[in-house]
């Protein structure tokens, strides 16, 4: 998942952020598996946000705000057929269509032996 950190307050002992090469805002890719021991992703980020940023930039910080960046996939279907798929960079969309009667397309087979046509975008 991507998390946007903003209003970052670094502990720089009076040095300027520019001199230290520190941002006031950044986006980090965070493995969702790291949050598995918490009740929610927000619970994980509430506890670990300062550590994540400190580890990334090598400076302690006094605090920050964050938001999980939502990634939206838009799929347009007309007459039961996918017409258009729009997805953000880094997102892969896999669609399995099991309505294959009379199809001459190359068919795949799932773990149950059912035939399908697979479409991949991204």
C-alpha cells in the first residue's frame, strides 16, 4: 500500500530541512503484511509512522500526519464484455471470464478444471 506522510516535523537540532535533505511530505510504499499484528492499518501506522520515516531518512521526528493513498481501478463493461480498463501505475488487474461457451479464444483452466478466458491489464 502507498501512504502519504505530510506535515512532517523533523528533529534536526536547528539545522534547515534543505541542508539535511528532508521533505515535509513524501509517499512510501509499505508492505501490508507488516500491519498484520494490528487491528487495523491505521493502528499500525499510528504506532509505526515515526519509525518508518526515521528508518527511511535517518533522522528522528517529532510527529507527522498520514493518509493511505487509495488506488482506484475503473472497468467499463458493455454487453458482458470488458471495453476499457483504467488502473494506476503499479497495479495489475486480472479478470477471469468463465462465460466461454462457443468461444474460439485460447482457454485457460483453473484448479477446479473450469475453463476461462483471462484478461490482464497494467
